[in-house]
C-alpha cells in the first residue's frame, strides 16, 4: 500500500486549524508549514505532528509557499490542504482505497470542494463543484505561479475523485471584502496586464455586470436564495475593483470619450440584464406548467 503525506500551510489559523488537522489523522505523514504565525497555530499543530517547518510570511506568494511542504513530504502521494479546509470521512475512505490500488498512468487528481459561505453550503453560483487539483504523486507536482488560484502544475495525466473537501470559506462580510478587494483584485489586475489586457473604459460597467449575470442567472445563483444574490453582488464589486486597479496602473487616464464608451456599455448591459430577466420568467412559467401537468396526470390516474 502506498503512503500518503498531507501538506498544510497556515498563517494565524488558531480558530480552524484543529478541525483541519483532526480530519487528516488517517494519513501516514502530516507536513505542517507555518508562515510565521503570531497566534497559537503552531502550538495546536504540535499536538498532531512533529514535522513543522517555519518560514517568513509572504502574502503575495501564498501558494508558492506551499512548495516547502511539498519538498519535505516523503509519501508516495501528496495531498495539499488549506488550514480552513477539512477532508471528509468519505474522502478519507476514497483516498485509502486509491492508495491501496495505486492507479496506473495517473499522476494527479482533482477533488470537488464544498464551500461553506456565511454558514451555508453554496451549491450554485459557480461555487460548486469547485474542483481543486490537490492530490499528486511525489515528484510530479508543485506550484509554479504567484498568481492566486492557479492550480498545482502536474506532470502527466489527471483524473477526478468523487468525494469532497469541506471548505469553511467566508464567515464575515469584512473577510470577503478584504480578500477580494485588497488581496485578490490587485493581483488579478497585475496578471491581466501581464497577459496584455487592453484598457477600455467600457469595462468599468461591462466586467461587473457580466460577472453578476453569470453568477446569479447563468450559474443559478438565485437557487441559493439571498446568499446567492449577495455573493453575486460581491463578485461583481470584485471585478469592478480589478478594473479600478488597472485604471490606477494606467495613471488614472481620463480621455474625452470615456463617458461615451460608458454610455454604450451601459446600454448593452441593460439588454443583457433584460435577456436574463425574461429568460427567468419563461423558465418559471415552464416549471409551473410542468408541475401543473403532473398534478393533472395524478388526478386523472386517481
């Protein structure tokens, strides 16, 4: 049977780290990388493993910092887990079976993730199944980019597991605003500029509106109720903030035709909004007719 190493990277996670560590006690090895926490994170980690490595905290290289733990792992397979995540009992069972069978020709696995946001499992809005590339053979994977949310680079073929990581994501409004507006947005703006993004004033409206429509309508955020609505707004603000940081990089350029571009973008966005509103009405009517038809059929059978 192959051996499994769990690699966890953390910074000031004393509230969540115990639950995370308790979920991985089945593993053959726990590698804990602490990014110079100032709370009780390391003290709690010592209850579960002796393999603790300390390094300076570099918030802009949050994923790259996990490579230290990956390099220290000795298992045949490595699973990277964040401090606010847990491996469910069902996933632990699936991992044990995988280690026993050791699938030939596969070097990495995507794992679906359940995001708990403001106390609710978000099943739509693009938050599920939220596949994460976390499991890989030793020597076949590592983080290569400082850009947030870049998956581990895997050498070879990948497949997908069935069971889930449980992610205790945003718990407070301030938390989601800080991460998205002050951490992720400037990083995303830099990445877009690096890839050759062409500045357009129209994007000040187009980007947030399309993100909201994508989250709330196209990806079914309305099915998550008020949570879905609020998170769609948050993600829209996030994309507006990305544009604002790009504008900052452009030295706050202000051309004469800026308002004209915004007006055109607003009119186009209005059409897109109306399209989705009409589509929802049509879908609701179809659902009603379908339910009504089923009720009629039941009565006829009676």
